[in-house]
C-alpha cells in the first residue's frame, strides 16, 4: 500500500467521522474546507456516498421525531404550563418585604443629621465614621451591634 493510498484512506476515515458528528447537511459543518472535501468525496467515492446516504436518512428520521415531539408538546399545552409556572414563581413586587417606615425614618434622620453635621460636630473631635455609626444606631437600634 503506498503512502498516498494510506493518506486518502485516513482522510476518508476522518471525513466519515465528521459526517457522523455533524450530519449530512454540510452547511452545519464547522470546517468549510472539510465540508468541501466531503462534497467532493460524495461524488467521487461510492463507499463515502453510502455513508452519506445513511447519515442523510438518520438526519431525516431525527428531524421527523423532533417535529413529532414538538407537535405533541404544543398540542398538550406544556409550553404554556411551563411558562405560567415559571412566571408564578416571580414576585410581582420584589421590594414588598422592606419596611418602608424604617427606610423613610432613616432617610429623614440622615438628612437632618447630615445637614446639621457641620453645626454640631464642627468643633469636636468626632470623625465622620463615628457620626455615621451613631446615625445607624439611631435608625436601627436592634440591628446595631455594639463592640
């Protein structure tokens, strides 16, 4: 067996493997050069042509099965049920559990303290961080962890 014959046999094996992986539709093949070579091999080699026809029949069979499943799912209303169940899990108001009175009080207190910060703490040694911690302790006394 010559090396050219050996290479063509190996090449045909690689094309046959790609045919099994990507199917008979050469447009779906990721390698355009391999797809072009496979097109030529379909016309030139009867063995590869038989593998191509078998793959084409398998693609048609799988396409028909997929279409039948799609029809069954659509007729059964499964898509609508899945969509309804998925949307039911979503909350209509994601901020519903927040304590609005507490947030409003904290904002009012922050505005009051922030606007009067320069008047109250202007001549003292209190840092901005300590003032912020004091505001937090006033707004959320049960959540404030003293050290």
